[in-house]
């Protein structure tokens, strides 16, 4: 049967006596004989045996077992083998390699036809032939397979090596943000003394385009004369790099600097401008170089500048500033200044304000109708149309669309009081603070950038009056939304998101009898959300609210030891008068609503901070806390003025956890673990509001 199959495929057989040559039929039999011995009895005897599609095999296995097939079949098989030998002897003598090549060639040329015949002849010729001939692949085919395997290996190994190199590069060669934080320690710089204006002028603005807000500061210094009576004060404005504290420029001033405001631009291509405001002069300088551009001589300046819409039709925002009028019988004047030329527009517009107390404003407000009003007052809050101020100052009708719009709802208020003023708030209790209900306002919010001022002109207001009452006024109808009463409030509230209702909440501090209490009020309804008591730090400094990656704000405030924590920790007794002689330690705490029972102590000092601000670093997702402090000296010299910058993310990694006592209203009885708290705070990042 095998010989017939070989002749059908035109493949020569193999004499069993020849050594060194390979016979596929004989080899298949010899390899499978031991394996088939126990299985052959289970196959059917109708010709569909091991040589069928079930697997390679030999028909000799069915006839080569003793007593299993008829002897006549054995004799027929021997005759076929003899015929095969005779057929091979008649072939031309060829080398062993030629015969092997011929077998391979015949195999690839006859493989398809052999498969077709295998369907007709189920005796096993097709599978047997395929199994045997596949072993004798040519050298070319082997080289081709080796090449294919090499290509496959290359496609696998090359991306793997590249990925490994990339991981090593990122892990060891490129410094990560966390490593940079460790390389950016806090810096401090001594600038003059504390004998000047208190608090000094402080402003932040990115003037170098590096996404880091630099520091602008008013400085007072003494000359170096040895005799105290011959020493004179020198006033200047200084710009410092927020990253290193390096001095960028210094501008000499004839008077103490009361306000510094930056961000005014003529166009996007020009450097931002800064205003240096003292008591009788307003100087415009280049924010990058400090070069003097123009100046305006005024008398008795009482406020910082307010950014206005374009009044002159030159596509540049204009300015407004409050001054004292020449007529002492009048209370206040409002002066318009051209944003393009820096010159005064018309003459100052004086007003007689009936109230008494602290100067409120001026602030710009835009109504839903698009009309502009100026809010200001002495102990109360009045509003007057910007259109009326422009007409009275210049004697001309407005030329821009911004001044032609009137709001009937606001104008109706004038008829009820028979004056040019609209009473926003007037009562028996004096107003202490007025600020728009927008994130980021306060804490030296004095930029002249149009975008940052847009939201603050369209919001409701927060008003603190009677020294202990806090309310939100709705700008739509100037009615109180809610009122909260507390002990006397000494600093302007900070606005941030304590809960997740999307409405700004209010953080403020008040003190009495040596105890300072910090509280957070819900901006939606005026309810108390959080409070804690501390030893009074004997300083008045506004809290900073910073937007974080969680959506809630982090609140930074100065205090001494928490009351309950101090009582639990203090077990030793000291001699009378010893504790009083020790300097008061003031601590900077961070509060986040995720852990209301925990404060993170970032730093402590005996210096007296007089003003502070937060400088954002967009690329690092970090923020620097800038403080200007008064540091006592050992001799009779005035206290030194110290400017200090501290990276918040770096300070958090070294911060100490302070747990609040049971008496504090934190609203969270569960005490989280130290590892959980540290993990949360170290993952915080900060962004500009």
C-alpha cells in the first residue's frame, strides 16, 4: 500500500539496507510503532485508521502485527516493495543531496494535489506523505524561517528595550517635581526697617512671563549716617523674584509707598505696567524693568486705583482714584485718570457724605443691565453712576457705549432719597468691610488685569458692620440674604470653598479676653460650619484662601496654640512671670474641610507678620506664601523688615499634625490615622483662583 502511495506521489522509497539515508515511510512506522501498539485495536477496520485525518501513521501498522491481518496482504506488500526497489535502480545516479532536493521539490509541487487525493483515498497516503516530507525542508526554507524568527524577535525586543530606557530616564535622569520642591527651600530677605507705613504696600504679578507671580514691595530705609539725628529715611519700591528673592529692580520714591498695583496693559505685546501710589503722586512704571513712564501729581490720595471700562474711546481701560477735596467742608473726591496717557481727565468730583467712619471702597459694580456704578462711603455704602461722574468731571456727554447704559431698577432708588446717591447700605451701625463675593478677592487683591476684575464687578457683596455682624447683600435688590452675629471681627473675611455646594464660604477671626476664635460660615445660609479657639497671637492679619486640586479651598491663618490642645499638653508648672517673659510664638496653620478635626502646622516664628499674600506657580502646581514681618532687634535700632517666601507643598511635607480638642465645633467625631492624613495633604496641589 505504501509503495502504491509512493508511486502516486512520484516519490522514491528507501531500501532498508542502505545506511545514512532517510526513508519517510519506514521512519514514520518506526517512530509510531511503539505508540500505536495499544491503540490500533480501537480503530475501525474499514480503512479509516491512523493514516486518516486523525493523525500521521502507517498502514503497515495494521498489517505488521502478528495474527491481525491476512498473510496474503503481507506478500502483496513485499511484492510492492520489490517493484519499488527496481524502479529506484533505474533512476540516474544522483547524490544524496540531489535526491533530497528532488523530494522537497516534488513535495511542494504535489502537496495540494495530494491533499485532494487524500479526500478520495482515506487510506492515509496524504497525511503520511505530508508528515514525512515536512521534515526534509530545504536549506533555503530553513534560512527563511530563521530570518522570520529573527524579525519577530527584533519586533518584540526593540520596543521592550526602548520602554526600559524611557523608564530609567524618567526615574533617574529627569528630576521630578517632588525633587524640585526639596531643592527650593524658603528664602527670606531683609529690606529696610519697620518704621515706615504699616502695613507696607505689597503686590504680586508675573512680569517675566514664567508663570510665577513676583513680589512688589514698598520699602523704608535709613541713611548710613552714624549720628542718629542726621539720619534720614529713604523710600523706594522694590521688585523681587518670587522664586529666589533676587532683586529685579528698585525705584526711588519721595514718599512712602501706600499701594502698588500691576497688570495694566496697552496691548498683549507690551510689558505689564505697575502703579506706584504715594500720598501725592501716582507713578506708572514698566513692570519688567521699573522704568518710569509717566506720573500724575495729586493731593491727599486716599485709596488705590479702580479699573474702569474705556471712557475715552481709545480701547484702553481708564482709572479712578479717591482723594481728599480742597474744600475741607466736603468729604471725598473721585478723580478720573486716562489709562493711555496717565493724565487726569477733567477735574476731581467732590462729594459730601453724611456718614462717618472708615473709608469704604471705591469699588466698581456692573448691573445685570450693563450699567456701571461706583460704590464708596464713610461708614456706609453709597453708589453713584459712572456716567454722572464722567459728565461732572469733563463737562462732556459720554462717547462710549459703556457710559450710555442706565439701569432703571437702580435709578429708581434715587427718587426715594432725593439725592444723586443710591443707598446700598445705610444704618446706625458703621460698615467696617465691604468686598465682592468672589474667589480670590482680598489678600492684596489689587491687580489691574481686566479679566481678573471682571467677576468682581458683577457679584453680590459681603458687608461687615457694627464690628460683629456679617451679612451678604444681593446686588439685584440690595437686600440682605442672611446675617450672622459674632464677637468683634477685626480682619476682612477670606472667601473660599469649605463645603462642596459651589457657593463661597467665609472664614474670619475675632478675639476677646486673650482668646482668638476662627470660624467658617456657610455662604449659602449663614450657618456655622467650623470653629476653633486659640491663644490670641496679638496680630491682625487676613486669612488666605487657596484653591486646591480637591475642589475645596485650603485656609491659611496665624494663631497661637489651640486652647484645648494646649491644656491637654501642658502638665508642668513654671514660676510666676517666667512664661510671660518668653516671646509669643505664632504659628501658621492650614485647614482643609476633608479633615476638620486636624490642622497642619506649617511653620512657627516669633516675628510679627504685618501683611501676606499667595504667589502661584502654575507649572509646579504649587503656591508660595509671602509674608512681610517685623523682627525685633537687640539694640535700639528699629525693628527689621523681613520678607519671607515659603513653598506650601514643601512646607506640607514637613508639617506637624495638630488635633483639635473636644470643645471645638468641627463636625467630625472620627479621628483619622496619621498615615492617612499625611498621604492626603502631600497629594494636595494648588491652582490660581
